[in-house]
C-alpha cells in the first residue's frame, strides 16, 4: 500500500532530509536566532531518530545570521559581502544547532557543499561517502551551501535544490521542506479567497508548475518555484517531498499527529529502483569486466561480483564508475558501480577475497561490484 498522506510518509520514512528555511530560523523583529524553536525542532528530530529513521538536516540562515551579527542591512549586498557574512553567520548557526542537540546527546557533523560537490562525479562520490559514514556513526549531518566560496555563476543559491540533491546522495525516501508556507495552493491564498490547498500531488504537471509561481516565501531565497524543482529532483530519485510550514514549534510532530498542514509530492519509484535505473541507463560504461560461468550464475541469483570470478578487465576507470559486466568474449549480463579502479582490478582478478589485502597492500572492500550497485541487463544465458 502506498502511503498517500504526509503523516503516513513521515511515520514510515527510513531516511529523511529536513530542510529549514532562513525565515524560520531568524526572528524578523530583532534578527536573532529563534533558539527555543531550534531546541523544539531538535527534539522533533531526536524523536524521528528514536523511531529508527536516519535524518540529515539542511539549514539555511548563514547570511541572515551574519548580517545581524555585523548589523548590516539586507539590501544592496555585494557578493563578497554576502560571502563574508555567510562565513561569520555559519559559525553562529552551527554553534546554535550544536547547542540545541547537545542536551539530546546528538553529535553533529557539519558539511558545507558547493555545486561542484554535487555535479562532479568524483566529488559526489566523496561527499556521498562522508554523509553515509556520518549516518552510520549515528551523527546528524548538518548541511549548508558553502556560500563563502561559491561564486555567483556556480552556486545553488537556494537550499531547496541542495537538499533534494542530498536526498539523492544518501538515498533518502523523504524530503521535508520547512518554511513559512504550508504547501502548494491553486492560486495565491493572500489575494484569492478561492485558492485551494493541495494536500497530494501525484505528478508535477505543467498546471502544478504554474501554481508554483504564485507563492513566495519572505526571508529565504527559494520560494515555491525552487521547492517544486526540489520535489522534481527528489521524485526522480524515488524520494517523496513534503512542503510544510515550520512556523509553530515542533512542526514534525504536528505532521505526524496530523495537526500540521502540508503538500505531499509522490515519487514514481523507490530509491533503490531509481539507483538501479540510473546504473542501467548509463550511456557509456567506462570499462568492461569479463566474468566466468560461476560468477555469472551467482549474479543471476542476486549475489555480488567477487574478484575470484573476474577473468579480464578492460577500459580506464576509477572506483565508483559504471562498468559493463560480460561473459568472457560474450554479451553484456549486467552493469554496476565498481568498487575498485581498473588498475587495482588488474592486480586482483581471479583472487579470493582474503588474498586481496596482501596484493594491494591495504584493507579492501569485499565485492568488486556490490549487489546493491548491480543491475542485470542481459537477455538470459547466465548459466
Ligand atoms: N545558504 C544560504 C544561507 O545559509 C541560504 C539559502 C536559502 O535561503 O535557501 O544563508
């Protein structure tokens, strides 16, 4: 059964990205951080984690906090001013989050990313590994764009899309965008009394996109347009998106107990399937691994590919790239993300796993292609 309410999605989620907009973090009256609100959200997140759900927190607010700290007005900021203010504000922001989570015994791991870290394959893999490792350690990744080094041409500028890319990076099943808007409306609710709130969006159609251009958040950089772009990115990765208001204390608890209003965007597929589609759809695998009959039979049964079954390696590739897997001299059977470079594989092909550290001189990963990173593409003849 597909969960079709925000409450059900959040209650069932295994890995959630929570994005908090600047408008929620900074008090518009005095420009100060809303510390009691942050403490309440920390408790909200701790409750989610206690349900066995992994959480990544994407927090905006560095520029707004830095501006307040240095008593500089919002209008007419040059890029270098905003970058310097982000550097100042980020320290305070992360400190305030750390203080909010400390009483709950939750350790934060701050990662500041630029567009390059998500668009360049190698950097994507490195960032992805860091995030996954933080989650495995039980820490809470705290993410923001590295505004101080991101230039005007190469920056996200809004954390909605950055958060959606984080969802892809860690294979999250839910992205929650908290801001001062409680979802998508058919028209502008502040000027049109007939505006209807949309609780469920099954597909982002052109009509839905047209609705997005009407609601604009006050303090943040995104507005509804970037939220919709984020929902689209997340949907292609098999991740649902909730747009909800975070203005009241403990907004996640409000969503779970169904007292909070939200718009839920459904994905068409599951995250694991999205990953496999992406692997299968790679236009140009970077190399070919030829495997023996035993390994081909094992792949057909859903096993990982081990070095022992590897007969030949061709192509130039690094760890983390997609390769084609074939029978010796035969057709393609599968594609997968390889755990070793071509050079390493040439040294370890045919070896049993326990021999690998001896040959490479370092502790190695067990599978050449792990089954989670492998998709069968052949037309039979695995035996
Ligand atoms: N990265 C920006 C900051 O921390 C915020 C971007 C956004 O508002 O989405 O100030």
